[in-house]
C-alpha cells in the first residue's frame, strides 16, 4: 500500500504561481510512476504531468511550458510547480502513483482556484 498526501493548493490570481507537494509513504519501493491529475467541476479527471523513476517526464498540452513536475527521492516527494496560472486551471489536483504491479494510488486532492 502507498499513501499520498498533497499540500500547497490555494487561491491565486491569474498569472500567479503555486507549488504543489505530494509526500508518499508506505510501500514506496514499489512505485514506478508519480504524477498529478486534476478534475474541474463537471469534467473528467485528466492527466497534468507525470514523472518516472528515471525522471523522464510527460506533460498534458495545457501544462506544457507553464508547469514543471519534479521529484525528490530522498524525501519521497513529488512536486508540481505551476506558473502563469489561468482561471481554466481551477480544479482539484490529485497526486497519483502507479506501482510495479500496476496498482493505482490517489491522494485526497488539493483545491487550486485561479481568479481572473
């Protein structure tokens, strides 16, 4: 089992920045992939960015050029630096981990609200 705890959400004006953090605990040795998803009201949950054990990264189109995903293996933490935020980035952001047995784990979510 893997436990994920997010922090760092909040209210920010358009053009501002936020950094989300996700601390992993439990069977962290089994994690192959860490990532961030988001879900806006009335919409499906969507990938924002993900990072592998080998630190290769993948970004969804809306995140490219504005968001940066990184990980600190010593702290078992993954980060999402979000710059130049837009009102359409408003959503609940979820940390995600996939294990080497293809189990999926989710954090409880953190709200990001971008005002215009």
